[in-house]
C-alpha cells in the first residue's frame, strides 16, 4: 500500500545517532530501494540502562531499585522496521480474525471501542472487570512471562513470519529485516559519546566530574561520518581502538523498543493464544494477553485456577525452550456473589506473597465493588514529579548563583510546573493518550469505570501540596549544597 511508505511529520526522528535526519521524500525512496535490494547492514542499536528508585508513599517500606535496558535504532533502520511492521500487521490482523481470537492479544494493536475510537489499558481493564461481574462466582488468574522479549526463539519467529507471508523462505528484504532484529548489534550509548568526544571529564565547581562536554541539545544529530563510525566505533583500520559493537550471540531474543518488536511479540504466541482462548471458551470464561501479561477469568474456584495455571505453564513450554511463567508474579483472586455485590479473596501462591486488597490488572485494582488506580501507579507518578522537581531546582539554582532558597521558592511558577502533570483545561477527552496528563488519565479512568471508579480522582487529591513540598525541598537542598563563594584573603 502506498500509505505504508508515508510517515507523518510527527514521526520524524531527531535524536543523535549514526545517521542524519531524513526528509519524508527520502524516506519513501529509501524504503522502495530497500524493497528492491537490501544492500546494507543496519547500524547497531544504542544501549543504555535506565535506573530509578520507586517512590515510597508515607509509611511504606523502601522498595528495591529498578533498572531497565533501553535500546533504540538509527533513523534509517527505525523507518525500515516500522515499514515492515505495517506490512506484517495487516496479515496478522487478518489471521487473528480467521482464527476467531481478535479480542485475545490486546497490546500494541488498534482495537476499536464502540464509539469508533481506540481502546487503551483503561478500556481493557474495564473489559476484564466487567467479565468478572458477568460471571459472578469466578476466579481471575494473572500470569507473567519472564523476560519475554529476551527469550523469543529465532527459529519460531522465522516460521511464523513465513507462515504469515505464505512462503517457505523469507524474501530477501524480509530476511534482512528478520536478520537484523534477531542477530541485532548494540553499542553502549555513553561509550559512543565518549569515543566521539562528546562525553568525558570536566571541571565543575572546583571538582572533576563525568558529563557531556557540551549541552546535550548541541550534540549533532548525525554523530559522525561513515569513516569515523568504522574506525572509532567498529574498531576497523590500523591503530583503531577496540570495537564497541556487541552482537546478540544467542539464538533467541529481540531488542525491546524496536518498531517491529512489539508485533513479533504478538504474533510469536499466536498458536498459544488460540489454544488458551479455546481452553477458556470451553469453560465459559475469557482469555486475554497484554504482551507478557496473561489473564484468565473462569467460573469456579481454587481447583479451576490451579488447573488453568498448570495448563498455561505446559502450553508455554511448547513455544521456546527459554519461555517460562514467572511464579513470583502469579496472582489468583477469588470472587463470590454476595447479594447484589461481589466479595473478593486473594489466594496467595507462595508463603512470601503479601496479601492484596484487590485484583490488579493493567494499572488498576478491583475488589468486586470499586476500582482504584494501583498504588504503584500513583507512586510512579509521584516519582516522576519528584525527578522533575529536582531537575527544575538544579537549573534554577545554577542560573541564580547569588539568590537564596526563600527567594527562589517565591519566584518559582508552581502553576506552570503542575500543568505538566496535572489538570489541564480540555472540553473533550481525546483518545490520543500521548496528549494526556496524569490528571487527564485519572479523569478518563473515572469516567470509564462510572460509579465503580468514583474514588479514582480522590487518590491524587493531595497533588498540589505534594508538588509544592517537593519543589521547596529540592531548591533548599540544592542551595545548601552550593559551593561557598571564594573570598580574597586579607594581606
């Protein structure tokens, strides 16, 4: 389709990488050329680790620090991956309809709601909780696949890819995409910046620290020439430094975050979804999968839950030697009809599992009566606010080296800062979640769940006070750590 070649202006990539930004016209021509003859290997993905401390609400124990490895590709490569994703997505959607499981895999797809818009995790959570209400006496089972993207078997990916195309062997262009998403290469982002002279030691406030040697916004979008890439990154040529490039050595695993990886994660378990959907349907229940999160809602109780878990674990083993269910994250909830309401009971799966006050799914918690936003979602939001407050405080203090904390706090625009996260004036809630603030998200959730969601907006009722306290603490801390101004010694 001609539309496959077109990328909206908002999809243009402008981050620093090994290649330069490409115009829409050149993107279209590049894709047509690649289809005709894929003649060049892809650049390595940039790799870096994102680390954060989950925010702790008052009275909570300090949670463990979390880390996540991020990978992102060069512009040319990202457009190619996205182009072939579009091609395969149509075939995948047609196959789901043919198999009668279009409502089962729900992540990374355009699933329409009754109003012509697209569903988001709020709608999918409502679907699940509505199914619990419909069944009444039932059990809800949530399973999690351990490190899903990192354990996808390459042979199975290729077989399903061929099956979708209706071919015995992948065409050259498809094979090039498959090869570069499975035998992918990565380079450490920071080491690239260091090797190219954009990152290193610098003297700040009387001490040497590691950081960008120029503001990040001034780092060129194309980091180096092809020759510099070969010599300084790949380690080729006389006297070159060791290569920074690491090739995936395994016969399994794809980089999470590449534009085609989400589709592969969906179609990889197409057979599994078919079997699990049939299992649930035979028992008058429901099966859904959101990427690596599996959900079954079935009539019955503990024995039905145990049987469903055993069936899912056995079936999962057939889809790759590395795939397994993460036992620690298995969650089972029992619902029982009590007059005109449902009672909830958490069924622990191991002695160390903490008691839960509702069934958690896609960021929400349902206790049979009311729906709440998960505590971890609220604390994650507060963590983002605290991080932003620290960043704003650092810039404000650096720009005003002689002003005190009280003066800076008095001059800070709390209203403008809050708008980045909280209430914004909208006459209509758009379906484009990328434009939402957290308040928009809460408002959409409250409206979607109706009476059952009437407590959702109250969960963030202390937001203005939280913002003010975090900004004040950050500014005060930064000012206190500011080096004392040097004074001339008396002669």
